[in-house]
């Protein structure tokens, strides 16, 4: 339990963290990987190079400082991060290493302003926060291993089918190499692949949403090939999966994890909005919802650049053709000539508020996922419409970001 004096010191650092948080976390990762390069087997290097991991960690530290009087308020965030940690294989012994380097990074960035009193207060606070993570993650590891069909760490899966879904998205159907049962999952969850790529020094770990309904005896992931763009390198893992992994090959996967799931009970119309590969968790949700409640009012809106980039069309067209209560709308940013000839889309351009008002009911639960610009646009539209916060649900791929700054 933290003393009142310690908590006051932590709260006094909130403005400093708001100003220097990303600088501190950037320095933290430099120190961490210099002293413990083996941890590069856990962290996503692409997120490091884009600054996303640094920003996410800074936001988490900021939130902890803000809620230091009531740390129970950040338990949902701890659970969300803990799910990813469990998929990655983060262990209790990693936390002291992180704490040591975080405190040194604070001192490096703040210099003399980081007094011994402040560093000691943060050391105590970090110990309490780390204990919360360790406790929650320990239960997650136990549950993953002891559930029917469950396992600990990573399990070999055979690629039983590889299906090209669009110009950039390919689905991989995974069945257990040992022929045993597999753990169930809640639609919206993901698995983590552990991949050793020839020529790469470190193991690569990536989370991929499960894109089909549970209960089929396989896991399906639908992976977008990340090409080089905007001075960012091509995705190492996505390109390896697309170009080198074939039917019959073996991949290592963690048990399903994640907190982006449909709220229960489902008592409002449901609106799903996906952009690009952000459709993967939502397709799993809509398939399951229509199995469980075939008469429930559902609207699915998907945005893609054009028809060639539109994946999982067969799945959604089949659902729309067999469920009269499902309204399915497609928005193409730049329709191709073939798209224009067949007019299999509802709107060109972007999903915007005026079109949403004409298409869906405001008193709905909204679930959305996709590229950050898409999510910010949808979020801003829903907030401008006055949709209550408890009806707005979304998922970031990768480190947690914020949509609030654009609302």
C-alpha cells in the first residue's frame, strides 16, 4: 500500500509526464534493449520504429499516475495489456528489468528534476503496479492452460488451407498438429503467432484477430500484407506469411486472448463498421451473433479502397443473402472501373455522419475497427451525432492509441 506522501509525489509528476512521457519511454526502450537484447524476441520492432509502442507506454504510465489514489480504476487497462502480455509470453521476472530501466530513463530525461524523493516514490508505485499486472496475468496463464483444449505458451498448428481473399489479404486456416481439441474463443479475440524467419536475428511475435466464428475445429486468421510505404519498411511477418508459408507448413500459436468482445446482453441493434483488414474481428462477431440470435437487427458497413482490396466478401455476401435482418453496405474510397460497372457498393468516398444518419439507428451499439484515420473519423462522427460513450466500442491493432484528440 502506498503512503499518502508517496501518492502526492506521484500525482505531482503528472504534468511532467504529460510533457516528457514519450521522451522518457523512448529512452526506456533504448536502455532496455541495450542491456537486455534478448527482449527483442518479445517486442514488435515495427511498432518501435513507428513510435507506437513508446506512445502507448507513456499513456499507460500517465494513466497510472493520474489514478494513483484509486488504481482499481485502471484494472480494465491492465487486463487489456495483460491479455497481450500473456500472448507474448511476458513473465514475472521481466518486471524488475522493466522497472529498473524505466527509473533510469526518468532520471536520464528529467536530470536534476528527478530527485531521489521522486525516483523512490516511482519505484514504490511501479512495484504496486507491477504486482497488479503479475497477479492478473498469472490467472490468465492458468486459465489459458486449464480450459478445455487449452495449452500454455505456444502450440504447433498446421496450415490446412491458405486462401487469397483480396489483393493484399490472405486467410490461413490452422489446425493443431497433435490432432487434439483446441480452446474456444470469444468473437473479437486474437491469437499470437511466434515466427522464426530465416535471416532475422530475433523471433517475431504478432497478434492476429480470429476472423471466423468459434466451434469449427480450426482457427482462421486473415492477414494483410504490409508493403513498404511512407518511408516505413515492409511488414516482416505479413510478407513472410504471404510469400513463404504454405498449406502443410507449421506455425506456433498462443491460446486465444483479448478483451474486444460484444457486450452482453445484446439488447440494442448492432452496427459493425470496418475499414480494410479491421474487418477480421467483426466478421467473427457478426457470424456468431447471427448464429445465436438469427433475428437480431444487424447492420454491417465495410470500407475499402476499391473492390480489389475488399476481403471476405464471400462470407459477408452469404450472411446477407441468408439473413434478411442483416443489412450489408460497402463503401469504396476510389471505386475501380469494374466496381462502377457492377455497382456492388453503396457509396463512394468515405463513411461520414450524414450518410450514417440515413443508414443506421442512433440507438445502436457500434463496434468498429480499422486503420487509425478510419477509426478517428468514425469515432468523431458518432460523438458529433451524440451517441453515448457506452454504445461505442472499438479495437486498435497493435499498441493502444487514442481517438479522443480528434473527437
